[in-house]
């Protein structure tokens, strides 16, 4: 019954998975801001995805699924506070979201992971005033990723894997224009329903040296694929009443061609060293060909996309994982940092992001389950060239539950 309840809860919650929220003005471009693909455990260590063990799901490298020895469920959510600043103004925004649902099942040398997580997000409210013309921009939505990953231990210490991803979602952008002393305004609504498949291939290697030190190497590659966007556009004339209410008086559906766009290729290479169940430090380099991105609805001359790169480093420390007398000696302490060139260039300024993270894994229950808490502070963007700088504080929480399935009974 416990297992049936867990699976039922997983499937039911998946149907309620909402689009990932954001308040970043940089999500205006392309198909929105790319979201972090990984667990809270990864994110608390700067985002590195090179670790593999028997009780945690790693959704970044499918090869690590072969290392699981217990059935694992994982569910996570987050809260983000962002201070947005320009050269002459400041605002604060917050978002709360469900980050991912995942489940891993071990089958000897084979492991299977599946679940749902966000891929991109779009959410902004902007205003531009030129002389007596005011244009307001508002966007929402994003893409989600349903994935199925299979990992196989080819040789002792060497695992290979692949995951298949179905990417889907809706993005809406609204532009409303008013002119001073003019009774009517105009509104343009662009909606895109995006669908597409992608694949991710992974390799993971781990070997033990003297003094029980372990060296780990990890590599993943996502080939370039094509996504399809089904587009529609609505133009409206707005009557602005004296109380400020906007009433559409003329709506027209405009025929817009469906478009195909490139989902960029990505490669990640990482390595680290540590002592099993005690400590680990590692680093990872990621390169993504986001220069293939295009804007969905407009050709913005002052904006272009360039290849994105990121560097991540972090690790964990466990004082004594099997301590009986002290609970806190069994707690996992994590920390890390990351630097990213996001691939967006606005007004000649590359938009970069930096973050420092830390967190803890608190043991719960009789097995190896844990409650994971993570925190991150960082900065995105710049105030140069009239742009927006974001200073953010993220709080993450996840529950990782472990259980044994398919046990052979020796006694009835």
C-alpha cells in the first residue's frame, strides 16, 4: 500500500505541474530563460552534476541511474526573491514554484529514472516610454520537460546512459501601446505552443585509489534537435475609459505561420575527487550553442544570442554518516559556486550570472531518506546601457525518499 500510494501521489501531482515562474526581464527573449536542470542536492553544490551514489537521483547525467540501489522518489520546490535595479529605479519581486518530480528504480546493472521538470520560463512586466508613446510588455508561460533515463553499468566503475525528453509548453507575450491625448490604444497578443523531442547521452566513471580516495569523471552530450512552435496572433483596439479600464472594441485574429527553431546542443565535462560517504570536491564545465536561438515574434536588432558557457564547482562533507550518538554528524553539508554566460547579448552587453550556494541534507526515517534544504545568493545582468541588474536569494527544499522493492521473501 505504501508503494502504491507513493506512485499514485507521483502521478497525481504530475498532472498539477505548473509552468515554472520567473520575474526576470531577460525571459522576454527567445523561448524564455533556461532553467537549471538538476536536483536540490546538485544545486547546493554550485550545480555540479558529476556525483553518483546509491540513494540519490541525478537527472543531469543519465548514466548515473545505474548506480542506484534503492527505489528513490524526489520532489522539490523553491522560493525566489529578486531585487531588480536600473540606473534610476528599484523594485522587488518574488516567485514560488514546484521545481521537479522524479523517481528512480534500480534493476541490477540497469537503472531507470523518469519524471517532470521545467526547461524554460517566461515572466515579465516591462514599460517603455518614448516621447508621448507608452508601450507595456507582459509575458508568461514556459516549457516543461518529461524525461525517461536509462543507465547501464558496462564495466566496473564505467556506466553509460541516455535519456529521452518530451518538451512541451505555452508562451504568451502581450504588447499594449498608448499615446497621450489619444482615446484608443492597441494590443498585440502572441501565443506559441511549443513541442519537441530531445536526447541526452551520458558517461560516468569512478575508480578508487589508495587511502580509499575516489576519482570521478563525467560527460554528457545533448545533440541539436528541432522544436515546432504553433503560433497565433490577436490584434485589438482598446478604448480607455476615464477610470482607466481598458475595453477591447475590435478583435482580429491574424494568420501567423508555424515555425521551427533549433534546440541547441550542449556538452558538459566534469571531474572530482573524494572519500565515499565522507567528502567530495569537484568542478564542471558546460558549453551550450544558444547562438542558434531566435526571438519568436520579433526581430530585435539590439538583441542577439551567443553561445552560453558556465563553470561550476562544489562539494559536500559528512562528519560521520553512521554516527549513533550525534544526529548532526550524519547531516550532509554542501556548498559551491557557479559563473555563467547566459548567451543573451543586449545593447552590446553580455548578460552574465554568478551564484554562491550552500545547503544541508537532513536524515529522516529508518532508511536513507533525507530532507534537503538549499540556499543561493547571486547576481544576474548589469545596469550598463540602460539594462536591469537582478540580485536574487533562492531558497530550495526537497524530499528524497528511499525504499526497497522486489525483495525476495524467505519466510511467509
